[in-house]
């Protein structure tokens, strides 16, 4: 099936269009852009060269994809933006290419939902089925794991890591890493226990959730140092792959500190059997 291109759209020579691509009014697809099968640009969308959009992704009006990184360190070298399959990219979303002084690529996984006016900066790595609500913003070099959920109007500091299945509440200022399944809220955001709803949706059993809660208390409320508490949690729950996953995340330190709970424990750990 040939691409369907509106007469007012501009598709430069050197752009690659797959089968069934639909390009709406007043779009501009630059040379070097690649749109795979079934991609739809609703209208008034700009896709710069070096950008690849995976099969079935739908882009709504006024999105700008693959623009130059907003970084003084970028010297104009060739870099890329890679967007996965079956994403929904709503109005006014911006995603920048990588910078030539860092990864050189910004990568977005499959099945993501990026609501209006969200921003993904240069050199970010975003996993599969990530949700970013309206006007959520990732600064440069951030890493977001699969199935993470970032609330509206939330700002994420550069180099922050957000673990898989984590939840960051709306209107938060996130300056530290969030463990897998963690829930962080506030300005500056603090860890508020686990993303219980996300755990349930992922199919975790009641036993797994309660074991993770016990490990959480050991790690963040234990009497030793963070390193000692993590080691103790691994010793206590050595056969639990999810505990090991969180321990590995903490052990692979990034350039940011970790989000920690407020004193007195986490807000989701109220002792109720709600899992």
C-alpha cells in the first residue's frame, strides 16, 4: 500500500516511508527521517532527519520529533532519535535527538503513551509501555524502565533513573533515582513505598507484594548503612528475583542520589492486606 500524503504536506527527498503511512495536512518530514509501516502523522507534525518511527505509531498535531538537542555541549554532529512501534504521541510533544558528546541517540520503546506537551530530552532511554501524562518532562540522559508511569507536570532532573513499573506522582520535582516498583511524590520528591496498583496490573501475587514490602522495610528502615541493609535484604529473600532486581538497581549507582522515604516509613505500608 502506498503512503497517503496530504497535498499540503512536505516530504523531502531522502525520507523513507513504509507501506500504509498516512501524512496529514501541513506536516514536514525531513530528509533522513524513516517512517515504518502504518505510521500516521495527524497534521502539523515535524519529523527531522535522523528520526526513526516504528510501525503503527500515531503522532498528533504540533508534535516536533528529532529536533537538535537542547545542549550547549552538542557540536552539530549526526545523532538520532529512535521511536518504537505502536506509540501514541499526542499534541505538542517534543522529543530531541541524542547529543554528539554523549550517547548520540535518544531511544523510546514500544507501546508508549505520551500525552500532550510532554518532553523527552537528548540521550534519554525510555522503555516499553511507558506513560507520561500531560506536560511531564525528562531532562537529558534520563533512563525510564518498562511500564513506568510519570504524572502530569512532573519535572525529572538530568541523569535520573526511574525503575521499571515505578510511579511518579503529578506535579513532582524528581531529582533522585526511583527503585523498580517504587512510588515517588512531591517537590522534591520522596519515596512513598511501592506502586501497588502497578504491581497488581503486572500480575504479581499477594505473596510477592508482601515479600517486597518486607524487603523495602529492611532496605530503607534497617539500622545499618544502605549497603548493609541491601545485603541483609538479599540474604533474607535470596530466592526472590524481584528483590534481587531492586538490589541490582541500587548497586548500579548513577550520577544521581536515590529517592528515600520520609522518616517514619512509607505511606503505602499501612499494614493493611490490600494486595
